[in-house]
């Protein structure tokens, strides 16, 4: 199976916790994935994912743009080509503090919701 | 954990089966990953991964460049932003038929070797 990530219908998040986020499940259970799922998140300038924690890990790859990872009380810049491992139960948040779209790939184990 | 993928020491493959491939384990067991591993492959112009099969799946994200997926007797073009699911036991090969570096993220479940 091959698809362009942008061809997948996005779910938009704009609420108290998440702002300017377009989220897509690009490889999920219906594609035959049994062990882990791939999602792609686009975050608009000024937007952010929710500040949250859960008992599963994230493995992320930054595809384009510039952002920030907030974790362990620290703010670390993110740019294209960065990889991030967020262990389970670690509070984390991604922000786009730049003026351009920020795009990241984020994978979760199959015990997590697809999105 | 945050790192730039290019800062990880690559393993180079140049033999009868794989040509012009620089492979990196960017999130592995030593980083705390228990369920799946992230690798980044750079394929030089004219290079290719081996034509092979194994009983675990691949989830891929094309970061940059242009290449080809050979699978099921078909050749399908690959470009930045494409996602690919290769089911277990499916013979597959990635080629860089362009004049520029091809870079892809490729994930495997933890029952597979990290590289």
C-alpha cells in the first residue's frame, strides 16, 4: 500500500487543549498494521498538541518546519530530521512557534488508540 | 530523547544485494523502545536496498527525494510525503532512480532485528 499522507482525510483539533492541529492516521489497523500505527500531524503557526500523558510511548520524526517539544519542564527546539522518543507516562506537548506549517510523523504501539 | 538522524553513525551497505545505502537505527532498544524501532535509510543515486522478504512488516515514510518501490512484480514511484505499508512475507526492494539523495524512515516491530 502506498499513499500520499495529504490525501488522507484529516481530523481537525481546535479546542482548549489542542489548537491548529490536522491529524491523519496514515497507516492503521485497516491497512493490516497489527503492531504499531503511523499518524501524521500538521500544526499551524501558533498551534499546539494537547499537554498530556499516557502509558504508551511515541516515536516521532520531524518532516518539515520548526517547533518545540515541551517535556520534563524543558522546552527543546525541533526541526526537520529530528527524531524524538517520548517514553510512556511522560507529560509532553508539541508547539509550532514558527511562522510556517510544522509536519511530524508520530507512531504509537497498537495498544494505543489510532488517533 | 531528541537527536538529529544524521548525527547517528551510519552503517554502509555496498555489496551484491544492497548498493549505496547508509542505514541508521535512530530509535532503538537502548533508547527504551520496546514495541517497534525507527531506522532512517539514505539511498544514493542509482542505489537500492536488497530485494528480500521477511515475516515482519515495514511502515515507511518518504522524507525526501524520489525513488521506486518494487513489490508484487510492480514498480511504483515514491516521493516525499508518501507512506508505504509492506506486509510481512512480501518481497520488496527500494531503488533510487533519481539524481538526488533519497531519504526514508522505515519502522519494524521489535521482533525484527534493529537493522
